[in-house]
RNA sequence: CGGGGAGUGGCGCAGCCUGGUAGCGCGCCAGUUUUGGGAACUGGAUGUCGCAGGUUCGAAUCCUGUCUCCCCGACCA
């Protein structure tokens, strides 16, 4: 591609609304333009990267035995009513009506449509296993789209769905996808971890997220420094502490704590550490069940764990009125003694004694409290969020905390959709069985964004070779110089003949501008063609990733560069 | 959903408090000189100041409404 005939509008300045580096660089490098909140144009240069990611995904999905198809972006409400999600999905589902007032939605995911396909075409276990996938634009009306392609409302996703006659088969299908995902992200040149994740409301038994490690990631993940345990913090299990609480040494006492509502304030007032306080959180789930949760003062509640324990989908902090009703006092003074609701405690309290508590009375707290003696709890369960330094649940190691960008998610669906939509097959015994499903997603644009988060410097993007929109840029320093022009054109042609994707910078710009643009757009390899080098029958050759500039003899230059491109494409 | 902020040439911003008919940098066009890390000079083009009302002799500026966009939070007992 010749630069002068291409469409690559780069920006010197960073757009004001771009917060994270991948978004800034994508905008500056002429990859994307915002059209509306969370909705973007993919300009030619950006689209090339998207296609690179898609093709890697496609090759690995095909290798794993999945079969590509394409489902409609617009889905009839009817299908979503069959699964129950027309009601469940909430505002993220973009709904619309056609001219006949029939309701539709823009598909945010395609379990319903794919299940309908299989229901109507597969009737025997002999046709299984089956794994169908598509690469398609999705729409989710996110509460808060942000960070460019990282969290858009409209986004390109690869979604795959496996169908098996039984759990054993589904497990095999799952493992195939898991391995395919590992290969995909390795081929993309990303530093990632596959972590255990909560399967959420879907209720499946097993789920992994593929996380690209990056400071700007929206998810927190834990991993063990000693073994290969890794999990989303939402999922990260913590071991029950060993030992029991020591015997109480203090009497229960009441102290005035005027206007001291936060644990830190109360602890400071009592000259105690927050670790010696217990906080009482009042929450309510979607069934309007109210529970009180006890946690050590400095800990955070993991709501996902609580939901799993309560077998509910959503839980939130009670409002002021409800807290008053349950505890008899305003927020800030809640405690477990004398509550009219379930009281559940985190594991950790089992080993604590003589701690501080809210008194359920405005402006009062209790000291020297002990469970068993002063109050009872329904159970001690794992409810708190993991922090760095916690014990690994699998070995003797300690947990570390990372930030990550979720680029892929695989999980077992079980029979949720097949049962709801009556998708069954006959097994070997002639018995009708609900299909056992799995679903597997990859965010294509997010993967590209994650690659930039991991591969950039102050000057711009540094594309990993497999994702590079062009593999080589040939920079003609002065295209008006006939020798330069002739040599540049020849190199360009030779590289094309080698099958290399090359951008020829034939613009009549000063060299400085060309170098800046080349760095910004991040082409991995650059060849400078200038009068200075040509005097010695040489080009200059430079690796974008900080390599030294080296002289490259004109003779055989294209072959050498091509060789280096191919070497960088081999899967590690 | 709660809080905060912003909409002024293609991009980044100033002007607004204290109303007087719009400015800077980048980019763009023409010319001259330049040409190895975003050139210099000269000349030029580009704005119904988000939209709708209102106040006023006069509104980018003050008031009301509205739309859009961005950020933070949604763990506080």
C-alpha cells in the first residue's frame, strides 16, 4: 500500500475524551473515530488490525473443530421470550419495533438464536458434538461505555456455542475451546492468564476468563505465587482460618460514639485497629430477603460469594429506611445483636474475640463483643474479597493481585437454554435428552485494544507482528530524489513479491514527520531509504521495539526483511 | 442510577465572572526558502459559539429548558 493512496488520518494531539492509552493511540493512529458514546468507526488502518485478530480466531476455532456461520444481529422478541431473557436482561438489551409493531432486539449474545437453529435441525446424538461460531457485531446498551473499544456498546465479538448429548461430551468440548483460546492469545502475542471465574447467573459448573495483564484493566484477578491457581477476585476462594477464637476476656460494654459512623473513625476513637472491629452490613436481594453480614472491619464484602451462598442473582446495600427498620437505628451503628433478619458471618470472625460492634443505637457502639456469648450467627462462610498476601486455597503459597482486561470467556451452560427452548436429541438408548451446551466469547476489538495497552511506548504503538496492520514500512526520505525513489519502489515491489504486507511512505513530507508517524502507527519493522545510505549501497533497518538502526545492503534486502517477518510470525 | 465537568472552524483550547458582534496553537490552501526525528516566512480559507426559548438597544457571555459527550462513584454501616 502506498501512503499517498491510503486513508490514514493521524493526529498530533490526543483527543480530549480519550482516557486510556489504547484509546488515545487508536484515535491518534487513525484507527477509530467516535460516532456516539460507545460507538465507533473502524477506519481502514484499524480494520486491518481487527481482521488480523479475527483471522487468528477463525483459524484456531476451525482447527478446534468449530464451524463458522452467521446469525442475524436483529433477533425477534419471541425467541428471547422463550428463554425468559426478554424479561431478565434489563436495559442493556436494545429493543426496537418494526413497522408492524413487532418487537425485536439487537443481539447482545446469541444463545437463543443458535439454540433455535439446533433445535430445528439436530435430532440425534449421532449428529453431535457440534460447535457453531460466528464473528459479528453485537450491541449491549452499557450503563457506562468507556475507554474506546475496551468497553463499547457496539462491538465485534466471536461467539461460539457447543452442543453435546451429555456432560462428559460437554467437558470435552469445553476443554477444546479452552485450549483454542490459549493458542489464540499466544498467537496474538499477549501476556495473559486463564483464570477461574464465577459462572454467574447462568449457573454453569465451570468458567474461565482469559485476562490480558494490564494496569488499566477493569478486573482484578488473583494468582498464587507458588502454584498455578488463578481466579477473578469475584471467584477467588479463601481458606477457612485454622484455630478457634480465644476465650472472651472482656465484658460487653457500651460506649458513646457521637457521629462516628465509619469503622475507621470509630476504631480511631476507641484507640483500636479496624481489624479489631466487626462491621455489620445490611443487604437485600431480588427476592427482598434481608440479611446482615459480618466482616472484619478492614475487609470488603464479595457480593458474588454472598449471592452464591444465598442462591440469588443480585444483592445490594439496604437503604436508610430498611436499615432503620432492621436495626432500629440509622446507618453507621449497625450490629448483629437483636436483629430481626438472618445474620451471616465471614469465616474470619470465627477466630476473633473481644471485638467492637455497632450497638444498633444512634451514636453508640459496643466493645468487648464475642460471638456465641453475645450473639449467634447462622453460619461462618467465605464472604470477603481476597487481598494480596492471603493464603492460596490450593497450596501453601500466597496470593498476588493483578489488574486484567477480560478478552475471552469460556463457560459451560448446561441445559438452561436447551430446556427452556425444548432443544432435545435422542441418545443411544432412544431416550430424549436436553442438549448440554457451552458458550465461548472473544472480544475482537478489546483484544486489539489490550494488545496496545501491553505494547506501546511514549512514541506510539508497537504492534506484535501477528496483529500488525502492515508488517513493514518503507520510508522514502526524499521521494523527489530519483535514486531514492527508484530504490524505494524496487524494495516495495520486492517485499510485495515476498508476500509481505508493506506500507510505502511515498509522501512528500519532511523525514521527521515520517518517522513520527511510523512510530505512532507502530509498524514492527522499518526500512529507511535515503540518499545517505544509498551512497554505500545500503538501506537502514530498524525494529520498532527499540532496536538499533543497522545498515542493510540493498542487494538481498527484501529477502532478509521478509525472513525476519516470517520468524516473528512463528507461534512461540 | 447518584455526583461532578464539558459542548466555541477538522483537532486541542482561550474568551464567559464584569454582555458591545469571536481569538490562539495544530491542521488545511497558495507561494518562497527548506529537507535525516513533527521546518521557517508571507498570504489565505474555514464558526448560525450544541439546540430551543427568555432578559436586553445589544447575548458565546446572564436566565430557563432540552439534547449530547466525558469523568468519578455505585463497599457505606
